[in-house]
C-alpha cells in the first residue's frame, strides 16, 4: 500500500485532477494521508472550495485538506497569462461549487507544513503525487534540510520532452502548463535529488478521451459515478468527443500499475530564463552545458492504452471503501 500526499490544482469533474483524485481515493493500494491544494487550473481558493465540496459529495469527509500556495514562487502573473487558459491566479471570490459551498473545512496547518512534518516523521515511507504546479513541493524542499532526502518518491504530472516523440508544449509551443505556471518550482523539485517519475505530455498523448469508458463507469452506481453522471453526462450530450487527453490520471494510475507505462531514464531540467521558452522542460541522456545541476529521473513516454483504460474503468467504478 502506498501512503501518499496528493498535491492538486483541483477542479470538479470532468477535470482530470478530480478523476485522478477519484482513483487515489478508490484504490485499495493507495492510502491518501491528505490532499494539498495549489493555484493552477483554478485559483487557490476555488481549488480548495471545490475539493472540500467534492469530498462531501463522494462521502470522503474523512480525508484532510491542507491549503497551499496562492502564487508561483518567483514571477508575477502577467495579464497575458491571466487571459489564457486556467484560472491560476484570480482575486475574485470563489464561485459556488456544485450543490453549494462546503461545510467541511480545510485543516489549520498549511500544505507545506503538512508535507514537511508528515515526510520527516516517516522517512522513506511517503510518496507525493503532484498533479498541479510544483509550488508547494518546492517550498517544502526549501523549508527543511531533511525533506528531500526523506521523501520516498514523487510522481509528477508535468513537462513535455522534445527529445522524445509527442513532446510539444500545451501552454506555450514548448512548455507544459504545470511547469509553465511555476518554472522555478519545477526546477527546484527536479534538481532536488528526490527519486522522481515524470508523467509528461508525451505519455498523456497516448491516451484518448471517449464516451465508452464513461458509459461503463456510470453503469455502476456509487456516489462517485453519480457525480460523474451529473457533471459529465450533459457535456457528452453536447459533444461525444468533449474529453481531451488524460493527464493527471496517468500519473496516479502508474503508481498503482507501473507496468502500464514505459519509462526511460533522462536528465531533465527546466528553462527559467524569462524568454520565449520560460517553463520549458528539456530532457537528455547526458548533462549539457547550463544544466550541470540536473538529475537523472524516470520519464514516462508510452502506455498500453487498452490495459490502462480497462484498469481505469475498474478503479473509478469501484464501490466506496468504508
Ligand atoms: C496539466 O495541466 C492541467 O490542465 C492538468 O490538470 C494537468 O495537470 C496538463 O498540462
Ligand atoms: Ca492538474
């Protein structure tokens, strides 16, 4: 059983963070110690409110939620970034999530303190699954000298590796969204020496969204599947192709089923120069000039789609663990 901390820029389904969270909560092979929120797809407040409400709807109020970082480590959020996809920074109050504002409250301890304390108290036992910008994890690394050496493993959804097939960016031509939101944080984490498995866009692009898995999932009746019916059903009615690729789902599924993905060991670093490639990840099988501090990590680049989707359906439609 993997004891994990899930770090997410959460939004309600059909967004991928929610589907990955469902897998984490449903799988008997995963024990979610806590969920930490970060600004990304959503503002921090909206991510937290959505997550708390989501846990009520799926009857998992037992899972503690810790509020994380509101802004990236270093850079100012440009007007351009605010107007592109993602509400990763917003000073607007959160809008009401499905079914009303949550009664469940977040914990008083901050996300970063929770990460640090949990990991330090149980060295080599905790896995972090990070499916949003890496601001919280980078701060935890900066906060405690023993944090990095005490983490068992981190699985990160982020980056796009141009030296492997399907390696274009999605936020900019070369940069993937999570890394682009907080490039310095991504660099701190990748250079930390923590054992890392990266789930970049290259492997996300081996997935396909489809109505078929949705139909199979909602043929079983659980609190999770009825939430999916409510949130995804109307979208499918408008457009049977509305789901894009699976991103965060691959990261969490690969923790439970490492055999469904292929990985290669590469040195990976992130461009933090404020130019056209800000936030771009670069991977190679050796060190190159300027990347002297880069570490070798595992990079996922392919996946067995048929196996993946069958197992994904199984995990999402599992009866709740009580
Ligand atoms: C990543 O960005 C977000 O939109 C997704 O949730 C995923 O974590 C993909 O680039
Ligand atoms: Ca995400």
